[in-house]
C-alpha cells in the first residue's frame, strides 16, 4: 500500500515547496480513516501531487525534484506534479 502521508511529508520537504494544495475544487486528495489528506491523490493509475511553489525556484526543475523525492514511495506508479500557486517572497 502506498503511504499518502509519507508522500506528502517528502513533497513538503523539498526546498522550494511552500505547501500542498487541493487543486481546483479540492480534488487532489486522499481519503484516509477519519481524515482527508489534501495535496496528494493516490490512485491505481498514478500519484498526483499538487504544490504551492516558492518564488525563485524554476518550476520545471522543482517539479522534477518533487517527483524524484517521492518516487520510491509511489509503489511503481507514475508521479504527476501540479503547480497550483506561487508564493511570493517579501
């Protein structure tokens, strides 16, 4: 079984990731016993992670870093990264 919480933790730990997002209409989520984990959707067809990026990090490279960080936790499924928002630095 793929651990959605571990995937979320790894994704949040990548430098340049400000947080996770539910995506449009909150559809990027995994339902766990007693909770809804927002920002990671684990499906048979793949894993989708929706992030909020920090300004100053090239987005294609950031997506690749997140993908690499969680690849070992995805159970062989493809990992798709969505960048839903950008957090500006002050």
